[in-house]
């Protein structure tokens, strides 16, 4: 039996119990104004030379770069204008005790400008649904069945990293015509359960984030010793490691992490006490499945997964 089809067919069955808990207590609720709580392939396969794989990857990257130049320039122009003329909101963070020394924290401020959304209701609705790291479970099932398509990110929103204020805090910059903004925390170990919604133009009062301490997952994907001739290594550039976590008490958390060119990935803020189900589906090979993934507070978990070519 085709290994890929067998594994893809088993994924929905393994996720049913988790999804029941996720939908009973969905975490993708609107942001709040309150302070956050914080296997080798078959031997008969012809082996492609490493130089062929590298050439294919270079060609794909060059093509992708050419097609993205205009969009990148436009985004850079919008960010430059925002830095020059914006609403600045001070942000303070209170990290929990026991944070490891290798923690890295970044704050992201996202605007929903009226010039892009047309009216305040549309902008506020987009802000209430904003979740840059979560996983659409319906789309996840459709992808496993082969019927899914990538949902494009809302290009109308404008995200910008918060800048240090020189006093241990940050400045979040929002577009002046944005009726609402969202602040997210990205870190290796710490997390906030939901993005923080900021009403604009605001009063000038600082926003305080109080993250909780979680775990950090890093991983590396290894190609099989033998790959089919003509295998396109660049096809792995758009692959995500998808994690869905749940507990018997109804807590849940989902996120995804894109594979880097060296096939590594990083997923921060895993919740202690949750059991995570990880999948990596390169489509051209047998999906990777890890149904027993957990992390304690302050723990750095590293995993290595070896891909296998399906029969």
C-alpha cells in the first residue's frame, strides 16, 4: 500500500479527539483590551546528484525572488512611511521567573489602516480575527485530503517590529488612520495566550504584557539517503511543521513553523501540560508524524525527523 496515502488517511483519525477538545474551548477568540495572562527510500530508486538538487533550489529561489520584488518594495515603502508618521504606544513586558538565559523576545505591532480596509468596521473585524501563528483546523484537514489550498495572509494589515525605547521597554508604532492595533509577542519560551488589542489613537498610557513561561522546540528534517531522480529540493521551501496541542482539561494551542533552507525549524511558546501532535507534510514524500511531543516550562526540546520516499 502507498505509504503516503496510508499515513495521510490516519492523520484525521488521530486528530479527531484533539479537535473535539479544541472546538469545545476555542482559543482563537478575539484579542482583548485587558493585560494578557501571561527511513531510507527503496534501494531501486535512482539517486540524484547533490549538484542537481542545489541547482534546482537555486533556480526556484531566483524565480520566486523576481516575482516578489514588486510586493517587497511596496511593503518596504509602507513600513518606511509608518516609521516616519505614526502613533507611538509604549509597551512594557514583565517576564516570568525562571526564563532561560537564551530567551529572545520580539514584539510585533500590526495596524489595520482605513486606507486599506475602507471602513472602521472592516478594520476592527480584521483585528479581532488576527492570528499570525495559529492553524486553521478546517484547512488542515482539507490539506491532508489533498483538497486544500494555501490561505493568503491579509496583505492589507501592516506589521512592524516594536523598537526598544532605551529604558527597557518598547515603542509600538501604528498607522494614524488605524482605529485599532494588535500587539503580539514572539519568543522562544514565553508566550501570551492572545494578541493584545489596542484602541487607537489611545490615551498614551503604556500597554503591559505579562507572558507565561513555556517550552521551545527546534527541529531538523533530514533527507533520505536515496531520493528519486528529478526530486526538487526547492519544493521543501514552502513546507510547514504544524503543531496542534491539547489537554484533557480542554486547553489548546496550535501553531506552525516554516522550514528554513537548511531544513531546520523553530517553534516557541509551547504550553507546558499540553500534548502536541506534529506533522510535516512535504507532499513529495511520506509525511512526518510525531504524536508524543511535550515541553516543560523553560525546556528546550530538539527533534530530528528523517523523511522517507513513499512506494
